[in-house]
């Protein structure tokens, strides 16, 4: 989005593994990293970027207070105007701290969430979160546990990959691996809990995609999975369901991709890092009622993405931001290596998933062709005129994002 890029430094907008959400047609972006001279550089935690999706302009807002450390692999969630950041990796190692910032206030201030009840999940990263009924429900990830925690954990819910010594706070951790735990944080009572789930549980994993539809949370793909599977957790009964899907038309297995709900029975996935080690540019829809995949034809084949974000926008648009366009993984018999020369992206592009309303079509027509209407634009109500002015500014500043 060239118009947006003019109002912010390039170094701040290009990023991967960030968190993003849309509220009132404004895209909020926090965190993430870039690769500079072959090294991962975390972006500042004391700022958040806002993009007005009507006119395409960016605004940087500072966040004061007790800021989180510069994190990778964290999980960000937006609930009732507040952004929550949980766990991840900092310069010292893995963490299980939580921070929050109220974005409805005039001045943003970080607060570290302390004095919680219940047992805080062990340090981890590459996990996901469903926001449901004022609760943050976390799933999976990679992290560390003490010997005692592993002994009290089912062998099917934590896969030990390596053993090494490290100290985090006052705890000595020795076991590292992937998990499939479900941990719930009640934001009203500041209480952690771990519900007992039933049914076919997904294998431990991280770097997967998740989505919430109604009272059900969906999980797909990720590291440690060869195929693009699909699981559903009922967040009222805590019962897992695995979807039996025909392999005749199934996407390539992948991790670090996005999955966005676009209706009460459809999920939209895009990009990711394929099991072949390449960054993907394909889009698919999963019909939960028919339990089948459909490949989507789209004009963004030149925009492969991994570690990006995809948010549900107005008119059920899927709004994609950031990520890397050329991450590749080289594998041999000795090691798995990531090519450091990644290209991190700063563009916003949109997948149109349904026909636009007549109002939206007229709005865009006026924005693209204000000269055709002249003084007639002055006859519009002030609120509508303000919206049209934003669209005029957007379309006149740059070629708009292509929609699929």
C-alpha cells in the first residue's frame, strides 16, 4: 500500500511474526522482527502502529509503562479494547509473562499482569490463542518444563525434543519440546486454569494456525505435522473433533500460515512455509459443514507470504499485512537451516471473499472518480462526506491494494 508507506519509516513497517487486529476499520500492528545482516532484530515494544484502512495512512503511537521485553514467538490477543501479550522468547530465553495495554485510553500504557491465581503455563513460544467469552484460551507451542512438570504431564501432551539446563526466575528447567496443552486465562478474575479435554487430541505442535467460529476453536497444520489437518475444540464441553478429509484435494502441509473465519462455516487460509521448505502463495477455503477444501484463484500469486497476519476486515475482506516473501528452509542429513536473506514486507493487500454491497461499490466509485461528481459531493451528509474524502485520499495517493 504505497500511500500508507509514505507516512512511516520503512524500517518500522517491514516486519514478520508480529501481531495485528482490526478495530473500527483501523489495522493495529505490534511487535515482530526483521533480519539485518543475517541476524534477527526484534522491533521496539514501546510503540504500536495504526493504519487507517479507509485512507491508507499510518500513525505511530508510543506506549509508556512497564513494557514487555523485545519478544519473538509471542502470542497477541485483542479483547474488549485491550491488547494482551503472552509468553515468547526474549534476549534471555523463554518467558511466560503476560502484559496488557488498554487501547481505548488516550495515552497507551503497558502493565505487567501480576497477582494471578491458578498455575501459570510453562514458558513457551509459537503458541496460539482463541478469545472467547472474556477468556484467553491458549493452545500448543514450544517451550521448557521442569523434570517435575514432565513427570506430571501425559507423554502424549508434551514431546521432549532435548534436555539441557537453564534457569528462568527461580525455576530450573531441563526438558524442551512441543505441547498440545489448553490453558485458559479468565481476564475478569485473573485466573489460570487447564480444562480436562476429551476426544481425539491434536498432536503437540507450534507455528500452527487457529481461528474461532462461534463457540468452537479450530487448529490446523504447524511444525511437527506432515499434512494440513484440521481439529475443532468445543469451548463449552472441551471436546476435540478431528475432521476426516479426503486427500484428493488437500493443501500442502505447512506452518506459519494464517487461517481466518469468513463465515459461520468457512475458514480462509493463505501462504505459510510448506513442508517442501518454500514460502507458499496459495489460498484455500475450508467448508466446515462439507468438510472439504476448495482452492481459490486469486491475483496475489506474486505475494508469497510466511509469518504474516490476516485479519477479517469490512465486508468479510481478508486483510493481509507484513511477513516474509522468500523464507526458505534447507534440510540435509545434519541440520535444518533458514536462509537469512529474507525479504520482509510492509504492504497491505486484500482478498475479497464475497460480492460487495451496493453502498461499498458506490463508495469506491466516488473515491476513484471525484471529478465526475463535482459540487454534488457537497450535498452529502457530513459523516458520509468525511468517509468519501478518505476514500478519495486513498485512491488519489496510490494504486489501491488489489482484491481477489
